[in-house]
C-alpha cells in the first residue's frame, strides 16, 4: 500500500514565504494591474501597450521575433495581435521576400493611440518607481531581466 505524502501547513507557509516564482507572479500581477488601470482610458491593456511598443522599429518585426522578444510563443502573439488588428491598430502582412513570414505593422491609428497611451504609461511607471521607494531600482530591474534571459 502506497503511503500518502506528508504535507504540512508549515511546508505550505515556507513556499508562500520563500518561493521566488510565487513572489514574482504576485508582484507581476500587482504591477500589471497598476499599468492596466493607467492605460484604461485608451482601451489598451498593459500587454497590448507593450506589444504595440515593440512595433515601433525601423522594420516591422515578424511574429516569431515578437514571440522571442516578449518571451512567449507565436500562438500567443497571434492570438494577441488579432484584437489589435480588428481595432485597426495593426496589420499583419506577408514578408516581401518570404510570403510564409508574417510581419506585424503598426497602423497610423495604432501610432496615434500609442502616442496617447505613452504619457499614461509614464505616469504608471513613476507610480511604481515611487512604490519601490528606496529599493535600488536598477539592481531590481537587472535581477528581473537576468531571470528572463
């Protein structure tokens, strides 16, 4: 007969108190809510704002490049681009040299909305920076970026 694994409230409390993943996810949700609230007047979510900002490039990025840069997969990028495309904020076009490759292009409407959203993002950025207070913000960001590399 197999024995039931021994799990205790102390073990659960230890995970809650010391788990890097739990802390990062909780912080990411809290920070994301702040940016979502700030961007609400534009109808953009924090994720949509970030994705649109990644399109402000010399050459429109491919779906694969966006997925790599945003640390996600192509399916997630495609699913998130569709509502932006329906709103007329982006277009998805075949690459001039390889029609199988899809590039995401920021439309004029998208550029205008992004320009409206940017000052709201800046305000959210300043709010989060104030909430971080005396934490070495450069070191904090470097540590977070190191984990996502």
